C-alpha cells in the first residue's frame, strides 16, 4: 500500500500544476514531441523539460527518444490508478450522503438537533 501511496503522491503533485495538466490534456489526443507540448506556453525549453520530467517521474507519461526528438505519450495505466482512487473516494462519499439523506428524511434529524441544544 505504501508504494501505491507514493505513486499517487507523485501523480497528484504532477497534476497540481496547470501547465502539466495542459500537457496531459494535449497528450490525451495522442503522442507529441516535447516541442509540440511547449508550443502553447511562453516558457523556456528548460522549464518545459522540467515539467516533462515531473510528469515522467510521476508515471503519468512515458517518453522515448526518436532521433533528435523526444516523443511523449500518456500512460493509461497511471491515469487509471488515479481514476480508481478518485472513484473509490467518490463512491464512499456518495454512500455517506445517501445515508445522511435517509436519516434526514426519516425524521431522525430531531435527534441530531437535540444534541445541539
């Protein structure tokens, strides 16, 4: 479980930055070179490479050197892990809200109100 947690930590760290989320959005349409990923951003090549490195270290993308260019592609497995984690949390909260809704509809909310007095 610790490895899973570390992997998620790296993925969420990578996703915390808007530039990297934009790069992932672009890669969701298919592989791209680092130059293609850099095109919409007004930043240095070094900054772009740092963003790509964070994405690669998080496992969200895979890069491959092809001649003089580095091609990037999204890692479906890593994205699926993040989605699974989020889905588990979403299901947990949905069940909790459903139980709360049933409790409130049943009239047992007066017990809750009574605790506050």
